[in-house]
């Protein structure tokens, strides 16, 4: 059986497609695939934070400085330390420079009971960036609500990003 011109064209086209798929897969596997977890910034690079809101308090940019206000009446601002301008700027800087490992596995935590919530308003963004802190299987996780990214973090990083959370209570669960 002999192939005509159309037949040989089809053989060449399909063999090239198979070779492209093979080399593309081999290339990703050879140089390290996307399966390996990588450090990812929590906030977008070069983001300009306008406000950071927790459940009971709000930190907002006023010119080049920061101020904090209670969001609920008769609720004092719950900082473990006296929040000076420098400490508020350091808190925002911790969020802007934090890079965490994205968790690809299915993590087990109750999605209806976050330990704490942080909401950012960024310059140039229409929608706020919402981050939920969870604990499951003895580890802490940060869920970015918009993209559903789940990132793992240790207790020290969780304390840096959420200084008003009482982690001693969450240790009991």
C-alpha cells in the first residue's frame, strides 16, 4: 500500500505533533517541572498598600505614615505591643516581603472557621485582597481568597503577619 501526497503530509504533521508534545513534556521534566513547590510572594510585587484591615482593627496610610483605628465600638485596639509608626510600617513590610511555599496537596482544614482574616486595599486594584489564616493538621495555612492559593507558613511567620492573634488558644485545637 502506497501513500499519496496527502497521506504523507498527514504522517509528517502527526509525527511532528507527537515530537513536540514529547519534547515539551521532557523539557519541563528535565528543567524541573511545576510540581515542585516554589516560594511565592504573598502580595503582588511592587504593591502599594493603602489599608490593612483585620477583624477588629484597621491600619491605613495617612500620607507617609500609618494610623490604626478600632473597627468595633468599645473595642480597644488589640496589639500585644504599643503600635508605633515604625512597628506599623514593619508589619506592612512583613506582608509585602513575605514569600511562602504554595501548598499543592489537598490540605485538611475547616474552610468555615478561619483563625483570622486580613484584608488589603492596594493602589490600582478595584477589589480588596483577602487572606484567611487557618490551622489544620498542626500546621498553619494562608488562603488567598481571590485566587484560592493556599500557602503554608510556620508559627513565627504567622505571628509576624497576624500580631494581634492569640496563638496560644489555637495551639489547643
